[in-house]
């Protein structure tokens, strides 16, 4: 959305995040669009509203029917909830990250987008 005067870290992260204004079955369509536009593997996360008025950040699967993900949410976040998660990652309104890292939640779309931006650039310290 919109134009940016110069590339920066947020713009680079945003290019890897698909943001939906409403939930819809998106996975198959996203893979089709990546293929059609020659951008295979571009998206790492999808942000969409949840039924409670908050938003979810979903790791994009490796393939349409895969349980693997291109980049799961960071391991240190997994299984952490509410105030502990918000404190750990420094993003207000953080609600949870699933133990497998495939999905997380925030009280707001802006918060979910912030989580995805951090996750896109997160580098595991494990070697």
C-alpha cells in the first residue's frame, strides 16, 4: 500500500508480509499469484483479522497443503502468552504464539503487523 521514498528495513520486511483486510481462504490463491507474477517464495507471513476483533499472523506454509512453514514465528516466542509475550518481544497487545510457530495473535492489526516485521528479520542464534 502506498509509495515509499526510499527503501528501508520496514519496507523490505513489509514486502514479505501479505496483509488481508478480511479473512478468506488465501493459501492456494497466494501460491497461484506468486507463480503468475514470478515472485515464488516472496511471502513469509499473512496478517488477517480474527473473530475477536484482533488479528493473526500466520506463517506461510512451504506448499499449499504442507504443515511445514517457510519461516515459523521465532522459537523463543513459541508457547508464550499475553503479558509475558508482550514483554519478551516488546510489542503491546501480543496474545500468543502457537508452540509450533505457525500462528500468533495480537489485539490489533498493527500489533500483528509489528510481530510479523520482527519475525521476518529474526535470526536464530542456534548454530
